């Protein structure tokens, strides 16, 4: 029998399609044996030695002469940093200049790796770069929101193989972010409690949807996950903005993110995925009702007409079974 579940954070209703559900291992994407990638590609703009192929470097983390992480301007930016954000209103039509920032985070010097396969310490460097650049962008009075995201694989929207993520700073607060804030405010007004903190407490009490946990973070598949293996990583400490993560927490965050990515890589055969850091808008101070987190969505199912027509998702997997499957993955021992 299908079951409807509501995501208390987004207010989305999700159909958990038990009658059409597949076993968790059946979501592994069948692929031909991949062609081995080189450590260095002379045609890749993100490989060391090809820095002249990129534009406007704004950040570099180096070990001596060698860089480990770089942030550069997007060669085909959705937003440009020049100009003001004055709005134009003509009747029902509203517009403004596409002012903002669109940057690429080159995560690693090696062309042939992904975050699931390089050391967690290297992933910590990437997170430090995220934090540094996000703090800097928030200083610009034209920036209303900073969105940090990663597309991994063709189905997730990436066009370059070299491991990279992106940062976009927008002159408006996107509606999806605003709606989540409004729901968080409503819950706080009703209960006096942060809905995100309450979610962490209840998931830890139930334990059936937990994927893994560390002293500072909890990774779990939401009760009303929109799609198979949709995973959230929440900080245990109440904190509204990713930019305010402590140094002591950042290494821990890298460790749990690396473990989640590795479990998905081993369980589902290196699936394509998107992740985004959901954080407080740039002009908002710390709030009792807002809580940053990372949302990771493997692209192992398709959105079709029902989802587009209704805004309601059909999830052909059971969150509890998916979490149990990921927990069962045997991780390689650390050398």
C-alpha cells in the first residue's frame, strides 16, 4: 500500500510507493567499464599547468609552489559582478540586472579523482575554501544569498570531468530558500523550537534512517525523502549559516561528507549526484529558527509528468530500507 509522508521542513508531501519500490541495491546504475582517466589532461582547464585557460582567480590554497584548491570565475557565468541591483517595475513585469557572482571551485589537482575517492583531509581543504569565499561574498551589499553546490556526473548537469563545485551569489533571495525560512519561522512560533534541531533529535531517537554520525554531525535519509537515497547532513550544534562553522567542526564535517559519498559510491556504483549547502541568506543575522545543512541527491530516478504537474514527488524507495542498505556497506580500511 502506498504511503503519503510530509516533510515537516519543506511542507512537501511525498508518495512512498511501496508497491512499486525496488530493493535498495537495484538503484545501482548499470555502467560500462569506465575508461581510466589520466591524472593530468592537457586539454582540461582545471588541471595544474593549464591555469591560463581559466579566468579571474580569486582564491588559491597552496602547498609551496603547488596549489591544492583554486576558485576562479565561471567562463560562462549566469551572473556578472558589475552594476547595481535597481529593480524595474512595469505593470506586472519586474526585472533587474543580472548582478552577482558565479565561480568555480577546482577541488583537487588530480583530474581522475572525485570526493568519494580522495582523502577526507583534501575534502576539508575544499570546505575551507567554501567558507572563505562565502564569507567574502557576503560582504558585498548587493549579495542577498550565497549558494554553494556541486554537480557530479552528466545526469547531475556537469560538463567537465575534473572535480569541481560552484558558488553563486545572487542579488535576491531565491523563493525556495525563502519558503524554507517561512516554514521554519512558523514551526518556531508554534513550538518555540527549531524544526531542524527537533528533526536531529527525533532521527537520533528513532535511528532507523541514520546513515552515519560523528561527534558534530548526523547524516540521515529524511522520513519523507523526495527521491531514493536523498541524504541530509545536519550539524548537531544549532547554527544558522555555514560560514559560522567552527574550525573544530570543519574537519568532522569533511569526514562525514566523505563517508556518505564513499558509501553511495560503493553501494550504487558511483552515481551521479547533486549536493547543495543550504544556509541563511546573506543579510540575515543568526536566528533561533534557522539551521544550515547539506542536502545530497543521487540521480538514480527521474522526475516525470506527475511531479511536474503536482509538485508532489513519487519516491520508489523506502527511506528506512535505503538507510539500512547504506549502513551495511563495508568501507575500506584506512592505510
